[in-house]
C-alpha cells in the first residue's frame, strides 16, 4: 500500500514537469529563446533555478552520504560552497549580466569570451567549448546516476531500468521547453527540495528523542568538525574542502542564469533569495548526514549505500514511524527534483556549446532559427545518451563524479571569468592559456594514475580545483602580460560595463 502512494506522488510530479515542457514549447522561436529564455527571468525563478541547478542530487545524496560515512569533518565542503555562492551573487552576477549584453548579446559562456576579447580567430571559442563538453558529460552522468540510485532504492528495480526512466523524463521536458522549461521546473524543484530538506530531519530528530538519541549512537569525534573518519582533520583536508567554493565563478549552468535575468532590479532580488536558499539547504543537508547515524538502525556503509541515507530516512519516517506514505512520495520527489534540476541544465548548457559555439560559431554553419532549435534538440539527445553510458556502472560514486566535473569547470573557467570582469588588461591569449591550464591540470591531477597506479590527487590528498584554479589564474595573468594589450575598443567596452553603461 505504501508503495502505491509513493508511485502516485511520483506520477503526479513527473507529469507536472512534462506539462511545463509542453507549455514552454510555444515560447521557443529562436536559439536565444531556447538557450536563454529571451532574458525574461524574474528574481524568484532566477534565484531558485540557479541554486537548484547547482546543488543537484549531490546536495541530497553526496553531501549527506559523506557526513554519514566520515563524520562532520566533511562540513567544510558546505562552508566553502556557501562562501562561494555569496561571492558569486555579489561580485559576478550583475557585472556578468551587463557584460554579456554589452558583448554583442552573448547567450553562452564561450560566446561571451569570444565577444569580450574580440577573438576573430575563434581559438577561445573552440577551447572553452571543448572544456564544457568534456566536464559536463561527467557532470550530467552524475545526475543520471543519482536518478538511477533513487528509483532503485524506492521501487527496488534494476539500476539500469531506473537509469533509463530518469533519462527519458528529463529528456522529454528539456527537449520540448528548452531554457524556459528548465528554469520553471527548477523553480518548482527548488521549492520541493527546500521543504524536504527542512521537514524530514526535523521530524526524524523529534522521533529519535533529540540530542540524546544522536549522541548515544555515535562517538564524540563523529560530531566534531575537526575530526574526519575518527582522525584529526588536516589543514590540507580543510583547505581542499573549502576550495569547492572556488568553482562557482566558473560554472556555466549557474552563470547562464545571471545572463538571463530581465533587469538589475530582479537580479538584486534574486541575490537575497538565492543566498538564503543555499544557506538553509547546505545546513540541513549536513544535519541529515549526521542524524542518519542515530536514526537509521542499519549501517549503510557496509553495503556502500551511504549516499542513500536521505532516501532511507524519508521512507522510515513516513512509511514506518508516522505512516503517511503520500508525504514520503512527495519528499522523495524532492530528491528527484534535485537530480532533474541539474541534469536538465547540464544537458542544455552542453547542447548550447555544441550548437551555438561549435556548429554555428566555429564552423560558421548559418541556419534559420527554426532549424537551429531542432538541431539543438538533436544535440541534447546525443549528449544525454553519452552521459547515460558513462553512468551505466551501478557503483558510480555521485560524490566522485561531481567532484571531478566541478573541479574541471571551476579551474578552467573561474579565473578567466573573474579576471575578464575585473582586470581590463586580460586578453585573448591570457584567456586561452587560463582555460587550457585549468582544464589540463584537473585532468592530470584526477585522471592520470602516474604515481604507482595512483593519481596526484590520491597521493597528495589535495583537491584538484585548489591547484587548477590558481595555476589557471597565474596562466591568465602571464599570458595577458606577455602578449599585446587589448585594443582601445575592448577597453572602452570594459569601462562601459564598469560604469553601468549597457
């Protein structure tokens, strides 16, 4: 009987998402509409869409799972992400929105780079598009893997069947509605996520008898943020976790929300909403991981299922202890919302890079708006299928996939975005150098087992984003200073944006 109510909740929720896609279909008359929604986002939709697409299934599965397995020493990731979110909204959002309008109305991050630096040779467009394709495939795979784990846990079906179901639903409304559908569904999903994050741990905390129930189930080091997996945490570990915050200024799927807001006034409203949302979400995601140790009787780490702690908690609270299975289904949809809100954005950003930047931009294949929208949809399908294959392994770690993709995107684009907005001496050569060095550093650090079968990340324990970001930053500065200064026209555009003349 409980399963029937949960199935009903999922059916209603998924149908709503598809209907939003159908409704948004008629609003896509050009590639700018499909990829940027015609720059019509209001503050509420922009804020919740940016944060929902950012946090993904990682927020409700990866982060709580890490804390459940190793203790509150893992909260430094959340601290770093909160700091990064605040700085991104305060120092990147407004200036990037203005600059993308001033830079010939760019609708993608690679287009912004090309227009910002007047790169007529298209080298910058090519390098940035390739970086997006590589790392977003991994990022999209992490979201699809999270969806597979969700359906497997809730409905006890084969992982590969679950993976297929999740991909089909996400593909359907992304194909139909494009950016508008993605942002509207993200708004709904962000709301559902936040309600689930607040209600479930508070209820579980009450059911287990408060502090006494938790402290009786764990040792003192588990609740001490200066200990990780029972051992005193190192400075390197804290710095590596805090370094997650550096990734924000280089995330195309987040930055594109800033570009799409319809006015500076709406963007100011979005800042407050977004910061409050992420503060509450990160805090309660950490609480879920910690409470899981005291509330859930079985040890999920024994089966490698620690990333399913929130799902197990929801099912136990609302089907065993309180017995309101429909509520369990709604809150499980909150996890599905987190997964879908990121996967759809990743699909759209990757497709826009292929369509707008490589096909139409670099290859100069000019087509009508209608043909470009349909070509974009074909690319979305191809990207989804490749990510689907990457996520095929049922033992895929959501945390590991997200970590690698986040590092690659943050290191490749973060320093270049930052300096392009705040240092007028930045030029094309510096930008190409920064993106290349950042991306290659992460690939070397995380993927090449050159040290006795281990990667540099395994040997040092240092997060690749920390190394890649600063090497990329140095590369942008050296590359820019060692080559010709920007033209007077580029300097004039920079000063216009700085003064708010857009």
